[in-house]
C-alpha cells in the first residue's frame, strides 16, 4: 500500500527532463495532459491512491493542475519549456535526480515510464482532444459552454471510475 504523495512540481520536472532526455521538447499544455494521464492511471493501478494530492481543474483546453500552470504560465501553451542554463545541463543527470526525488517504488517507476511512453507520442492537440472526449472532464464541465472558463475540479473518483472501466474493457 502506498501512503504518501509526491510533490506535483517534482513530477512535472521529471516529466520535462524525461522528454528532454529523449530529445523531445514538451509544452505546458502537453505537460498538463501527461500529468493528468499519469494521475488517472495511477489511481487505477495503485488502489485508488493518487500519486500527488492535487485534483485538476476542467479548463477549456482540458485538465490543468494550477500549481504547475503557475510555474510555466510564461510559456505560450504550445511553446517548449526551457530552463535557464539548459544548454550546459547534464539532462540525464537532471532526469535521474528528479526521478530520485519522487521516491517511487520500482513498480511505480515502471508504471510512470509506461504512461509517458504511451501518451507522450501524441501531440498537444491530440491530448486535448482525447481529454475532451472522456467523461471526467465532461462531467466537471457540465452546464458550461465550450469556451467558458472554469475552475471546477475533476474529481479523483470520476477519474478512477472512467479509467478503471477502460482497463476492464481492455482486459476482457
């Protein structure tokens, strides 16, 4: 049983450096969607326990974690995230350091890599479209017009229910 949370900002930095290590840039909008999918599937595969405590809000462009949004809001939605002095960084070392900070078990690490590899191949817009077609985001935006701002939370219970059902159908 997992009984601790990781810091969402540490997860975000790990995800950014993971993709940099792969030679790929990641934008704030893609980062948000990847965090959402990591959290959603973590709820399913780790007994409804969230990896991090925060629930995402149902923004117009899909799920958004406000702490991470505030860290990277200076970047345009699809502009790659860059760090000061990045050209001189040892990206592999940065990625390893951030993975260590997460203090995950082996199974959780393998899970995280699997989710990132599965969803990371999609573009920002594809990930937005995917989240818009899934019930957790739809439920949180009930009664809102497509472009109406929202601070409604996407509940962990809705995320678990939807993705658990998807897991069951896949395994059947």
